[in-house]
C-alpha cells in the first residue's frame, strides 16, 4: 500500500552524515560559501555590543564589591565604637549606683575638703 511519493519519507540521517556518505573519500568536503557583507557586519556589531556589555558588567561588579567592602569596614568601626560607648555607659551606671550610697557620698565630700559639723580636719604631711 503506497500512499504517497517517496519524497515525503522522513529520514533520520543528519545532513552532515549524508554529505559525508555522498562524497568520495579522495575529494575534500565542500566548504561553505562566504557570508554576505551585511551578515558579517551584523555579527561584528553583535560581538562588539556583547563585549561592551560584559566589560561594563564586570566593572560594575568590581565597583559594587569595593563599595560593599568599604561599608563592611565602616560597620565594623561603628560596632567597635558602640561597644566602647556601652562600656562607658555601664561604668557611668555603676557610678550612679554608688552615688546613691551615703558612705560613698561622705567619702567624696571629705576628698573635696568638706567636714561634718564639729569635726576637725588634720593635714598630715606625706611620709615619703
């Protein structure tokens, strides 16, 4: 039962294998014809455009990586400064807690030269 011509039969051979089988072994394979100038020009424009885009992307990646590094260094400095301020804050809080103690207040007053009523302050020379 033949339903059509043999031209409509599907072949699973690739074109390159058909060309290889049709040429005798001592003849070179036919080369491609040269591309028309407008196609070559379009390909060069495409290549140059892609190179420009790749170079620009690389430069932007470098610039942004440098900015991120700079911001990380700034963040590290600010964290150290924050830690220093927190330590200073804890020391000041301890000082405030000590100022609520009466004994400490009397000690500070004596260092400043104050005395209780009826007390005498004696100045002794250093024994050095």
